[in-house]
C-alpha cells in the first residue's frame, strides 16, 4: 500500500508540474490556463518543432527552479516562474547559432526564473508587475556576450548597422490581414499562417474579454503605425503590433479595476505610445544588432500603472 501511495503522489506531483509549466506559456499573455498553454505550444510547434521542444523544456526549467527554490506554491502553480523562461529560451535559440545555443537557451531559462524571483522582491513594495523585464534584460546580455565570448555565436539576422546608412522605406503594399495575425505571432517570435489563429484562440478560450482586447490592440497598432508613417514591411511583419497587444491587455483590463474609470482610454493611449517607443528602441539598438523584444510594452505599461498611484481614475 505504501508503494502505491508513493506512485499516486508521484503522478500527482508530475501532473501538477506539467500543468504549471503549461500555464507558463499562457502567462505570457496574462492567462492562467493550461488549455491556453497547450494551444500556444501548438502554435509554436507549427512554426518549428525545435522551437516547440526548446520552449517546453524552458517552461519545465523555469517551473522546476521556482519549485525547488521554495517559491510560493500558488505562484509556481500559476506559471509565474515559467513565462520569462519560455520567452528567454525561444529568443536565445533563435538569435544565436551553433549547437551550443541549446544549452545556453536552457541555462538562460534557468537564470530567467531566478531573475523573476529577484524582480518580484524588488517591485512588491511599489506594487508593479514584473512583466517580461527579466526576459528582456537577460536576453540582451546573452546576445551582447557574443561580441566577447567565442561560445556565443550571434545569428546573421542580427546585424549591427550604422545609423548614418539607415534609410526609411515606406514603399510597398500593405496586407492588413497578414499584419493582424503577425502582430500576435511576434509575441512568441513566430511567422506561420496558422500560428496566429491558435494564439488568438488561446486567449479567447480563457477569456472573451482578453481576446477582444487582443484584437483591439492589434487593430490600434496597425492604424497608428501606418498613420505615423512606419515601414510597411515592419507593419506587415507584426513588429509594431505585438507590444501594442500586450500593452492594451495589461492597462485596460489585466491590471485595472472599476475604480479606474478611464481605463479604456488609458489603455488606448498606452498602446499608441508603444509605436514611437518601438521605433525609438529599434533605432537605439541598431548599432548593436539587438532586437527590441517587449521593452516598449514594459515601459508603457509601467508608466500608466505608476500614474494610477497618483491619478486613480486613469
């Protein structure tokens, strides 16, 4: 009987661990839902089975570190130690080359979980969410290490460019439908016709309100980036949209209450702000060959959530 009890306990522990890891995927879009996590994992795997494997392993690593580290059980089970690890694993495996990148990606996933815990401690006193800040900073440091350490091999897709040779190109037709789906795909660095459908479905499965917010955020991004004269290739590729989607969801619904009477207006303003922030960061990072990642989303969201401490109606 003792042996059977131990087996039942092990099965229960494994199931809990698996569900927590899947929620690590869904927490990227503010959702605590294992089914949504499965749909997101499918969306990633459709684009590349290798990305699907590394993202799942990264979720396992982040969740495992939170668990053995003694983090609050509810935080671990809700996936809060997995989402930064998932994004870090994906980014490192995409932006580095060579066989060593897989090991670096998993090591990055582990450090991302530790960094997440650190940020939780520092930001709890000012009551701000950590969002994807650990993933951003850690990924930038790993990619910059490639200039000084031989084992890190930067991908050819990240090429440092001189600002003096940069020219804005806003020619070409706009495929609005492609831009709409690419906007959400870029949250996970994806580019496949079906991936966007799975990602929007993952959000709607958990909450129609969040799903509607994702759609609105995507539309706002398309209109504002086009109205401001953004490069059509970047608009279609979703590079102006993914930060906008996350920001509108965060400011207008996820981190708002009924006391924030103008939360929808704040959400729209914060979303619009991500467009020039994205342009600014891409310009600033151009000489280093670094991707913008989700920094515009983090800064715009922190700005408006911080403002609410003084102006609660927003």
